[in-house]
C-alpha cells in the first residue's frame, strides 16, 4: 500500500528554506513532539499550520525519519522568524505552528495465514 502525501490543500514551505529550525531539540522554545503534536494538530485548523515539505529525495528521507514536531511560530527567535517569513508569500503571523516530520500510517496488520491458499 502506498502512503499518499497531498500538500496541495495546506500551506507549505520547502525543507531547504527552513534548515535553521533543525535540530529541533536546540530551539529555544517549547516544541510539541509525537503524540502531543498529533493531539494538538487535531485541534487546529489546517490553514493555521505551516507544513515543511521535502524538496528532494534526501530531504524526504530526513523528514520521514524525523518525529512529528510542532514548533510554535510565536516563540521562535526573531532571526529565525525573519528568515522564515522571507520565504513566504503570506505573513508568518497567519500561522500558529510549523509542522516538521510526520506520522507514518501503516496498513492493516495481517497474519501470514490469511495469505495461504
């Protein structure tokens, strides 16, 4: 089963333009990760989250290996906010969070006995 990523319906920014956000653990702000990030995403409108998308195979692999993380835009240092805003058409204040990484939805767990003929 192929997992489809459709970023056409949400605001995005290419990974190469936001490399200053990595490593996330070194950011001087509170970052939500894994389950906390997923729970917060469920409460937010999709248009209020800026999603970092891969801009090549290597960045796709990097982002797929990175845990789902939400970085609050309002808590970013000024230099990182300015760098991020320079890459966008809309003002950065239109977004609440920057989403990094993602969750992997796997297929159903099946036993090998189901496939025997």
